[in-house]
């Protein structure tokens, strides 16, 4: 009688059974041997972050409706609307960056607290709104950037006659991944501010100068300068625009600590960017992700093969390693963008790469 199973087939079955038995032993011991599974030892991972465009015309009505449903106080504490990238499980703008719009009516206070994520505020509108960081009251105007470093006490308020609105930018997805996401409330609703507002601004917001009687070092949780004024930033962009630009970003500047030269947070960097009239940048890609906010002008950002036409107030996400370029839609007026990117984190880890495509 002929054999129903060949010796070769028996050997294959026997080897498969041995691998299965070995894998079971590994699992029982809390171990793993990657070579027992097919494929490369370190398989490449496709990003979950999707290229995305949010229009201000869709965002603003929902932000304005928020006060009908929620009042800031202990509990939820912040009236925010967050950008939700459909590809990111954490429901944030990218896998490393959380973006939200915060809205305060006249007389409202967002109570003092602190948390492990670092946060950045970019002011959109309002008069006499403020953020107090460790007693330093920063009075915010449109376009200003205010930093609240990790585990610093901070509260927000609106002492003006009009509603106040700003962008909150946090590295909370990174902190969550590292399993260190936490926060705590301050004993009182507000901190007691220093006698004079803008202490860090008075000390450090002077290009090329610093107080001679203060040591240059500081707490690892603190940035020397906490408040960057938009009028100074815009003037710097205008001056830089007279020189040779970047072929990929045109005129771009990074917000940095004036003493150390480091980015505004260890993980995230912030940038002000001008696209001069008629400019179309060359395409490139980076290992970092970015979220762009349109301050002035109209134009487009092309990510891969998708073109996003934007105007004031719009947001655009560029995922890691995605080819992208920008174009100013006007031949007579500049377009101005603000962005947050995870370049500092990737640079520190020696993972940042960029190339023309």
C-alpha cells in the first residue's frame, strides 16, 4: 500500500509542531523569540497619522456654541475643542501633538492647575486675556505665544470686554505613551501674581541681551522666556524676508529660548513662516510631523498627491515622511503660517531626517 503522507511532509508537520510547542513555552515563561514568526526582525511601521485639513469656517461655529453647554471650573476645567485626526487612536492632531481651541468669555477664569505635559498657547483674539505661570502674569495679544512648561502652575482669565480665544498645543500624546500623564489642581482658583506683569518678558525679551546679575541656568522645568510678542516676531519675519530664503519653507523662524537657544519645549518646536507673494516651495519630506495654522493670506499645501487650499484660521497636518510643499495663492500679498512640529524630539533621538523629493 502506498504511503498517504510522505516523509518530507511528516518532517514539515513535525517542525511546525515543534515551533508551536516552543512558542507556547516562551509565552508561558513571559518571553518572545521574534525569529519564530515570519518576516524581518524589525518590520517597518506605517504611520497612522493622516494628512488632514480643518477649515476655520467649520471650527468657529462649534467653538462659539461651547459656552451654551459648558462653564469653566473644577472638573472639565477648560472649554476646548480639539482637532481629531481620524487615523490617531488618541484622537489628537498627530501621534505626538495635541491641538485645541480654548475659549473664554469676559470675566471667566480657567482655574489654576499643573500637569506633566508641556503646553504652548498661541493667542488668536481678545483683549486683556492672560495666562499666569508660576506667578508671572502674561497679558496676551493676538499672535502672541505663551509657554507653560511641564509641571508649572498656570491659570487663564479674561479681564477684557470681548471673548478670548487661543490655540492650546501640548505634547500630551508623547507623555501618555510614556505612561507619565498626570495633573493636579492648585489650592485656589487663581495664583497670586507678581507685583508687575510679564516678569520673564522684562528679563529676557531683548535680542542679544540678558540681565548680568542673574545666572544663565534655571530650573529644568522652566524656560527663561515665557512670552513671545507677535509684533516682534512679525517684524523679524519681514527683515528675514529680504535675504536668501529656504527653498522648502521660504521665510521661516523658530521660537527659541534666548539664553540657551533651545526649542520652546524638549519635544515640540514652534515656527513662524512667511510665504512671499507668488512663492511655490520645493517639495521635501521629513521624519517629523507638523501642524500648520494659517495666520494671513491664502494658498495651498500639497501633501503627497493631495492639495489642501487654505485661508485664515485653517489647520493642515503633515504626517511623518510625507512629501509636502507650500504655495502662496497671491501675487501681491504674503501668506503667514504658524506651526508646531516634533523636530526637537526626533533630533534628540537622532531620528530626524529630511530630503528633497
